[in-house]
């Protein structure tokens, strides 16, 4: 897809492992420089692998009055300084060192505040947790300049405009597109390669926010979509999107091409290669998205595009272990709509995103599935129900652990017998289905099965469709 100015534009995103040490940064900057020789290029970077976790843990230590939080600054300083020493010219080393100290100064100031009040506030956590991306972008740009490439680190807090929801902010698309065009297009026009921090944004007033963990991919696809790039490439540590988890299915292989809908279903139901939210911007603007392995750059990876004329009935199958299947029931005076309204209201209020939602009007019951990470929220739900079961009309009937297997394919939503083949394959392996529902785009069928039968279920579907 051509950019609106008539010149080609590529967005490259390098994840934490792709900028994890001096050697990886050297390779990534070489790749970016080579791309920039052929067309206009924008780079988005994550923090060095492990840096974000270190920053967050240090913030929590500071809030608990644990002096060990101060050690993080020295660890981050040492790790990035060592990389800079082997990557940068003396002049660029000096420039980067000053920028590194500014970022660490912010970290120490915010953590001292946490220590003083005994609390890590959401606003403060956003300011601290995304500093790894700031440092990474400065180092990446400095390496490019050391190699003779005109490059500039750009803080996404000056580009991505969000609401005030700290920790998982929503992007204000119109304001963001205006800033992207005003800031980045002039840089590209002067032949400068922008290196942008992933993960970060800011409110209209300039207060730093973050877009959710793992959202650096989203930063890249958002920029690529709003600036009409001809492709966005996510450089990560896997060969691409696979037909199944290779730990469960030995015959799993890389999928050369996926539709946007299939990719969303895969990400939503457990594939960890890319977050489903990151696919939405490029899907809306029709920008191709490619996932590649920076450790094996000769592998072409997976290309994600709009629906094609001919697609396999099932393209992949995912598995999520340790899922909690929750069933609630209502008395006869509470109709199915009221039941759904109450349960969905609770899910919305707690910020929980169910993987599966099934309702039976005849039995006045509703079931939903939560990941292991979100299952603790059930305690809040149970507290709302248990004191007044008669008055609110809803009772928590059961909460059992299951495995969730999902078949993904653009043909699942069509009456082609695909669903029958899925259930037949599971029946032959004596896998009992506890609940089933279609995915958000209609290109996936999720099935809850007994946890010990999850590997058998995945292999049965994978083999049935010869993936």
C-alpha cells in the first residue's frame, strides 16, 4: 500500500530480545539502516529484555520502603553503558550517557515519592515502567548515528495522545494522527530515521501513560496505519505464527499467510506472538503486517493481510491451560437478559476479559472462562453474590478448572461442515466438550475441555485438518 505522499514507508518494530544486548542492537540497527536506503523508515523499539520487569519490581520495593530499589538504577546504568561502550563512537557515548542519567533521574525521583507515601500510584508507575523504552530508543538512535545514519530518538509521549486511564490507556486516534504527521513527516522529509519508544503515550496535558504490557507492537501498527505505511514488520524471537504450540504438537509449523481475523482470533485465544489489539489498526487501514524472527532473519515469517479468496478450513489451533470456567445461575424471576446484564456489568467493572461466554436461556444460566491470571477476580464476584443470594437472584453455581482449545479459520463461520469435523475429531479421542462458543470475529471456535485432555484435543484438531 503506497503512502499518501506517494513515497514508500516501512515501519520496523524490534522487541526486547531483538535489542537485548549489544550484538542484537548492532544487528537491528544494521537491518534498519539497510531498509532506510530503499525507502522511508520508522523504527519502534521495546526496552531491553527484562528492563520493564526490573523497573516495576523496584517501584513496588520503593513503595514498601525497601531500600533495595536503588540497586535497579545501577543495574540499568551498567547494562546500557556496557552496550554503549561497544556500539557507539566516543562523542555518541558521551551524549547517550547524559540522556541515560536524565532517565535514571526520573526513575529515582518517582521511586523516592513512592517510598515517602508508601504507595506506587498508577500515574507514577506509568512514568517509571516505560523508561526502558526511552533509554532503548536513545541507544538505538545513537548506534545508527555512529554508523553514519541520520537518526533521532522520539519519545512517543509526544506523539501518542491517550485518555487518562493509567496502565492501559486508550489512544485518541484523531489527535495522535495529527501529531504523527506534524512531527514525523518533516523528519522523514529531511532524510532522518525516527526511532520511537514503544509502550508509551501521554494525555493531552503531557502526563505519561502506558498502553498496556506488550503494547510496543501496538505502537508500531498504530503508527504504520495512521501514516499509511506499505508494511509493518514485527521483529521478535520466533519464526512467525505457528499452526499450534510446538510444545504440544510436534508437527506444528509456521503459517506463511493469515487473514487479520484469523490473527486476531489466534492472539485472543492464547498465541503469544502478537497481541490482538495490535492487529486492529492495520486491519482498519489495510496495511500488511509481517512477523519475523530477528534470530533467524532468513525465515520469511508470517504475513497478515486482508481476507484472501482461498483459505484453509482451519489454519491453526491454540491451547490455553489453567482456565477457570465459571457458571452462574439465576432464579426463575430473573430473565436471561437481566442475568447477562448483571454478569457483564461485573466483568466490565473489574476489567476482566472472558475468553469464552455461553448462555442458556432455558436453564437461566451463564458460563464464562477466565485465564489463570484473571481468576483471582472471582473472589470479588463471589462476595457480591454470596451475602444476598435471594435478593439479587444470582448464584455462583460452579468454578472449575479446564483447558481451552480453539480452532482458527476463516471458513468456520460458514456452513461447510467444519464444526462437525471438529467435534468428530474430539469424539474419536474421547475428549468431552464442556462448553463451546465462537470467537469475536467469527473465525474461531473455542471449546472448554477437561484439563488433562487439552494436549489430546489440540493434536486431534491439528491432525484432522492436516495442519
